C-alpha cells in the first residue's frame, strides 16, 4: 500500500467517525422529543382529561419537526452544493444543540399557560430545520470520501447514527425513569436529557472541526467556478425527476415504519396495553442496539449483492412483521415487547443501511446534496410526520392495532416497489453516475 493510499484511508476513517458521532448527537436530540412526547409532553404541555388526547396533541408539535426538515434540507442543500459540505454540517449541529437545550429550560403549561406549547413547537421547528441539513451533508461526506466498491458500507456508518441516537435518547430517559419517582421524573428528570445536549454538541463540534472538505465537491466546484448555474434544487427536480421520485419512494415506507415502531409503540404500551413506562423504553433500548449492530452489515451486503435486493428484503419483511409486532405488544409483556421492537428495527436497518448510498447515487455531484435532501426530507412530511398522528387516530377510533399494521404494510410495499424499479448503482464510480441520464 502506498503512502498516498494510507493517508487517504486515514482521512476516510476520520470522516466516517466524525459523521457517525455528529449524526448520533443530532438524532439523539431529534428522537428525544419523540420519546418525551409519548411519556411527558402530553401531561406537562398539553394537559387533557384523556391521556391519549394529550399524547396526540404532543405528536402534533412533534410533526412540526418533519415539516421543517425539507426546508432545512433545501437551505442546507443549496449552500452545501455551493460552498461545501463541511461548513453546513457545523451549522446544523449548533442549531440542533441550541434548540434541544432550550427545551430543557422551558416552563410548562401550568407555569406560563399556552405560551409553553407555542415555545415548544417553535423549538421543535428549529430541531427539524437543523436535522434537515444534517443527513445530506453527513452521508455525502462519507460517500464522497469512500471508494466506489465499498460506498454502501462507508455511507452506511452515518446511518448507524440514527439508531445510536435513539439508543442514547431512550437510554438516558430509561435511567431517569427507573431511578426517579413519577413526580420527580415529570418535575425535572426529563429535562436532564435535553440539557445534556449542550455537552454532546461540544464533543461533536470538536470532532467535526478537524475535517477537510469533500474532494469530489472541490473537484466539481473547480470545474464550474465561473459558470452561472440554476439553483441546485431546480437542477435536481428538472434534470433528475426520476431520481427524486425513486428516492421518495424508498424513504416513504421506511420512514413510516420507523416512527410507528419507535414512538407509537411506546404510547401503545403505556396507554393501550397499560404496561409500565420502563417496558417500552427498555424494548426500544435493546431494539435500537440490535439495529445499530446489524445496520452496517446490511450496508456492506448492499455492496455485495446490490442495493435493490437488500432494500426490498427489509421493506417486504417489515410489511409482514408489523402484524406480528402489534400482536406481541398487546399483552404488555416485557419479553414480547423486546422481540417485537428488536425484529422490527433489524428489518428497518435492512432498508436504512443501504439507503444513504442508494439515494446519493441517484444524483450527480453538483446537486447531490440538494437532490438527496429533497428526496429524503420532503417525504418525511407525508411519512414520518403524519405516521404517529395517523396511527394514534386509527387506534382512538377503532380501538384496534390492525388498521395501523395495514397502514404500515402498504407504505412498505411502496418502498419495496421503488427499490425493485430503481437502477442498480452498486460499484459505479461517481464519475459514471455524473455522466448518466435519469435513473
């Protein structure tokens, strides 16, 4: 191995580690809200005689984060394609940390009335805006630094930051819930998890500050430095509309399934199955750990057998398992809940592992950040944003989890179809992808 190859590999490891750590921190903040919405916010910010109604109202503000994500994706994608990936990653990290720490300091409804949920909603919007810019930059840094034959594996590591962030969020709240009384947990325990964000962001800032810019971006930027081009988002929508459509289809079922599994299940166990709050949190903790371990394996497998087959396996598997999932949760037993979430999150990892490479390979370098962000983040408005609201509304009206399972299964079938209709891109260089026509 040459000296140049060694230096390049060290740089790649640094980029992957920085992307993984930063992504974990940002998704910790984003998921912390979802778990707190299921356990705390309904009581403290949206008081109601019906507990499920309070949780539903909390999830309505939760959905604001998803509305803000595509806005963040467009803004960060535009500047990420114009001035580089690295600086935008730093900005998204700081925005997320400030919003989460602000939530930890918010007065409740009992203290300041309606201003409390309004401020909570505003901070949630900032969270969504920040995470909307995070994903595209993090996965593109790993993908563009990595080699063509193992792009799925390297780009999959920032994806592992999602279950890692959820694991961290559920872990912190589990410790607080297990060691504090109900009164103390509601009074101040939940705030510790949000205030911890300030420390985590400082770590992420330090790690990311050492990164250099993506070499592919620098090379592409130099070629068109003097050219007048349309906005990157416009180029993605006009030159690669099929790529946007395929990317949105890939994201649709995966996103709905994930938020039903990780947030609705907690509320279902607590409110419908009348289980202790620690049962859902522990199951989420173990399931997130299982996904964090297996997700890179699915990303690696996509380099061997192709993105399409691995993705379709995860989507079709989830479409079947979701019916078993709610059957296991219904009894409220700890072991059944662990099995339900564990299998569901591993199947989600089969979709999410190859997703970063799959979606990034749909677009050329000059507007890859914007194109990938549009496909990924705009879909979240119609998928993850509405999933908890739709699921809880179905539960309220039918008193059955079967309609929720049908909803998730149909969404996953759409993602499976998108994967099978897509062009296989594993092993292609970005130069080959840049030269290709629509997917």
